[in-house]
């Protein structure tokens, strides 16, 4: 074979080997980036679900606070009523003892 053609073919073989090596490296890199993208997307979905739960809780917070205030008021009224009943019972007891 002509030495000039042989050297060109050897050069082409070397370049093709480099291209194949680079292509293999790029495929591995693309696969890793795809896995990383999937992981980031999964993390995003988890964070989005948590955000929705927090938003729903926040949206209900004013109703919960109102209900809490109402229950505190009812509890105070019940305690006052119980004190009044106790005072009346003591007065009746004192009245019966006289």
C-alpha cells in the first residue's frame, strides 16, 4: 500500500477512535445529567406537595383562630356560669343551715 495513503488511513483511524471515545463520554455524561434532572424533578414534586399542604394549612388558619377564640369565650362563659351556680349552691346551703 502506498505509504502516504497508509498514513492518512492511520490518521483517520486515530481520529475515529478519538471521536468514538468522546461520543462514549458524552453519552455517559448525558445519562448522568438525565438522572440528575429526574432527581431534581422528584425533589421539586415533593417540595410542591409540601408547599400545597402548607398553603392549605395557612388558608385554614384564620378559621382555626376564629374557632379557637370562640371556644375560649365559651369556656370562660361556662366557668363563670359554674362559679355562679357554686355561689348559688353555697347560698342555698347557708340558707338551709339557718
